[in-house]
C-alpha cells in the first residue's frame, strides 16, 4: 500500500475541530501532526470542515500559501458543494476558510512538514468523524472510510 493520509477527528467544540493527521506508508505510520479544522456546519463552503470520507490530495503552489496540498474528491474533482479546500499552515480557527491546518503541536504552525511525505502524484486522504459523532471503536482502515456522494 503506498502513501496515504488519514485524519482522526477528536473534538468539535462548535467553533473548531481538533484531530490528528497521520501519514502512512505501506500501512505503517511514518508521521503524525495535530490538526485544526473548522467545526462541522453542514459542509457549508468556507465555514465548515469537510464531511468524513475518502478524498485525494495533490501538491500545488500559490502565492498566498507557497507549496501546500489541495483536497479533491476521490475522482480528482472539487469536493461536492465546496471549492479549494487546502492543507496549509496556520495557528487559529479564524485563519481557516474550510481548510485543514496541520502543525507540529497545537498552537504551532508546522504545515510545511507534511509536504515531504506526500508524493508528487498525490495520495488518498481518509477523514474520520470525531468521537462525538462516532460509535466506539471507529475503524481507521482505508476501506472503512465512507465514500463521498
């Protein structure tokens, strides 16, 4: 199994969602980063985290964020009802417009570190719901992630 990323959400307080972003290579964790997203608000563009599911991330570059990751639906299209969901550095929920902010520790923007683990061709991203919305013992295997749509 090649590189994949999974986000296990731990807590949504109505303002922000805290979780852990884990990079796996051949089924083994090679790096883990705390991550910050907006709270769940019905998948509304620019104000909500994305729903649990299977996505694709690809590297991209912009003037604003430099090199970062672009989250797309598993078929490479924009996520349904959303546009330009990115994985980039940042520290606070008020710096997010629906993106995912990985760090070296909560309160520490370290988003660039994840880029060294993602192949140029991109890789799958699996987003799992927070404990508040999950049954106990949520399955983190890639095949357990719900499909989008």
